[in-house]
């Protein structure tokens, strides 16, 4: 799977069903080559206007499932 494939998927929190946003970047451990986290651009809604300019980082251990259309995460903010 390519980064561009991941960027087309919505990131959805399983705890409340909220669309968190879309992946804009990936952090990779330089030694192991494993994904450490996804950097998420907040969804474009009214509430994200209040958090303007803040990206969210989601650690790999919070990723529950990468599906065809969405990435499910289990995280509390």
C-alpha cells in the first residue's frame, strides 16, 4: 500500500464515530523502518475552525483497522 492510498481514506474514531480527518504524513522509525504514527489534518468542519493550524498525530498502536474506505482508530482526545 502506498501513502497516497492511505491519504484518500477518512480516519474515524471507533469510540464516538467522529471523522478525525485525513492522513497528510507518516512518521517512520529510522532504525526499524516501522510506522510510528500518522499525522492527520483535521476535518474541515466548524469545530476544526477553532483548532486552526493544529495537526493531530495518532500513534500506530491506536490504529485498529485499515479498511477499503476508512482507517479506524481507538483513541480519546
